[in-house]
């Protein structure tokens, strides 16, 4: 692993990395996270009983939209022309939680790890926002990069937990 911080210049000042000379390659990143909640909150989500609407559909859409806006949210990220974004949601009864996974792909000069992580984070925050009136103890945990492909650093796969 290269220990050099690429977003700092030789004087320690922040900078956007120049990716202009890098080759365009297929790049993909997969991120995941978990939203924990009370069993009754999960039941309300599943039966459509949350007053703000279809929680899972809105969370998916929010995650997709957020991935496309990552460079507006994270200061040194490049604006990207994303090819593909998914936000997949899986409901788990025991323990009561929602698992979120996002995959982002691009043909570009820089990776899409941040876009995948922002998609997961925003989907999780949307679930919280839509359900906070019935469950203030909702927690968002374990947002992390699962895997990435493409670019100079090649492939990365997180070790199973």
C-alpha cells in the first residue's frame, strides 16, 4: 500500500489530485452499511405504515441521487460521469435491521469508492429521517468499502467480518 496522502501537496496543503494523464479504465466499487432499529419500526416499514411514505423506495432513490452528487458533498472528489449505480436493500428480522449495498461503475480516470460510500450513507440517513418520529434509537453502523476494481491500485476485497 502506498502511504503517501495524495490530497496533500509537498507543503501539506490540500489539493485535488490531477487525474488528467491517467488512462480511462472500467472502475467499480461496492460499499455496504447497516441500519439497526426496533422490531416494531421494521414491521411498520414493511407494511407501509410510516407516515412519510415508502421508506425503502425513497432510500434507494436518495442513495442513487447522492452518488451522482458526491463531488458536491466531498470537497476534493472529482465530478464524474457515472455509468451505473444500484442501491440494494435487504431486510433482516433478527436482529431487526436493514442492510444497504451500493455498486457504482464508471469508465474513467478515478475510482468510485466515495460515490458508493455516499450512496450507502445517504440511503441509511434517509431511512433514519423517515422513521425518526417512531424510533429515535435507530443507529447507522458499519458503513465500509467491500470491494473495488480498476485503476493503478487494482482490486481490493474487504476481509469477511
